[in-house]
C-alpha cells in the first residue's frame, strides 16, 4: 500500500490511512513527527506556552506496523503503568496518559538528545561510519565520557531491578545523548514488565544484537540474569566492537573487559546474578 502524506500545520508525515488529529491542537503546536517506528506508535514533538513535550500516540495506521491499531493502543496502555512506576533521573520524565481521539497517548517532557540508533536516517552501515551519525559521534567521544554514560545505564537498570521489573527490548534505540551537555537519557521502555516473567513468545521483542539466548527460548525465565546479558551487550556496543566481542575491539581496559565478557555468557548461570552485582564488579574494575 502506498503511504499517504498527511499534514499537521506545516509538518508532514506518512500513514497508511488518513487519521483525525484535530485533538492535538489542545496540546500545542506540532514541530516534529516521528513516523518510521514499527511499534504502531506515532510520536510528536509539540510546544505550548514555550514548553516542549514528547507525545507518543497509538491509534493510527503507521506505515511500518503490521498489526492492528487496537493492539498498539493496548500495549501503550500497559506501558503507562511502567512509566508511572519507574521514575529516575536518567529516564525521560513521564507527565500524563490520556485517551485522545480514536487512540491513546503518553506525554513526556522533551529532552534535547539524539537517538543512538537513528535507523531511518542512518541505517547500517552509515550508522557506524557516517560522521553525522549520532552513534558514530558517540563512539568518537573520550572513553571517560562513554564510561560515564554506560554507568548511568547500569545505575538505571539497578533501579529497575529494585522495582521488581525486567528490561525487555532495551537497545541503542532506547538511548538519547545530548552532545552539548554530555547527558544521557533513556526512553522507549514500553515492553519492560513486572517480575516474574516467562518467555511466552519464542523470539521476544528486541534487537538480536542485544538479546540473550533465553529471549529466543519459549518458556525460559526472563529475570535479573537476562538483564545482565543485555547490559553486557550494550557495553560492547558503546565501548567495544558490538557483536565482535574480542578484546582487540574493546576500548576500556582488561579488567572491565573481563567483567563484561562474563555478563554476556550464553549460560545464565555463568553470568553475574544481578545488575547490582554487575555494577559492583564494574566499579571495582575501574577504581
């Protein structure tokens, strides 16, 4: 089906079918639309009285989503409870959830960060090589800055663990980085879930680059050790060679390499037991 161009003011975006967005005027003026996600969500940058907000909406037929809008609405409603439960300085600030028009939306404070996996602008291999790619630019930062960013990610997931939640579908597309202030923000944690959680899908949601073996195994427990693997995989993306986990590609020293290679053991029993334990080993290795 050929995508349909739609406009809100002067801002254009694409959908599979025309959709009524008259309600959005109540929330401000749209200055940006993110329409390339495959989640069924359409995201807006809006501004009202000088305040910027990020509005994530489900209910329209987006161009890369294969399901029905009703399914996307239901998932976004489930996600609202997670955002309400998790409040952390590294996580984008949740403001409200509202029934809107034919759908449903979550509203967040706007942050001035760039997504490290801007796949619609810099698909591989450009992501890894283009000088304007946020991921490429992040990888050029001094190792001390990248270590600080990674520790913030670990600290957030230690907090997630303390709230009895497991991280699902966390990847570099969930990371925003503000290159002007050197601040890292986490977004798009819609699939995080309360424990206990069992894999009832086979292949779960997520990017293969960051998924543990149990996230492909029907009936497997998804728990703290799964989170440890995810953190290790992220570390190899930000500090090493991503899927090439050789020491030659690692940039953060031997002691920390030994910590993170343990985190990505295929056998969960050989990993750290929790993100808390992983973070303790991290701090000891760079002290």
